[in-house]
C-alpha cells in the first residue's frame, strides 16, 4: 500500500481558510488558533442561516484543537483526518452561504 504524506493543520488552513474567512467576515487565518476561532464563528453564522453543514464546522474545530494538543503522531493524524473529513463540504457550504447573504 502506498504511503501518503502526513496531513498538517496548516494544509487544512490553506485549503479552507479563504472560504471560512468570508463567512467569518475576517481576513484569512494564518494560525491554527485563529482558524479554529473562525470555524466557530462560521458555525454560528451558518447555523443561524439554517445550513445543516454548520455542525461539522464546530466539530472540525474541536478535532483541530485536539490535534494541536496531541503528543502521539498517530493520534494527531487520526484527528486531522477526522477534521479534514468534517471540512470536505466547506466549499459547498460557503457557496450556499454566499448565495444567502
């Protein structure tokens, strides 16, 4: 089985930061704590707008916080993969939110 490169929190920030920043009405985050704060802000705004995908943002922020605290690399990767899975629909959710505002 081919080995995949380890997932990083900053890679997730780079992938989803612009969309989340739009919803949070802030500049894109450059640090993990800022990104998780923006995820939670986006969660609140999307929830208030009635978007069902919003709950995944809050859970993803929790997993990213947990990954930042993990001392075991295997546990960190598992948490990052879970966060990435929860965030995979962010582009669609941001597009839907954008059409509502």
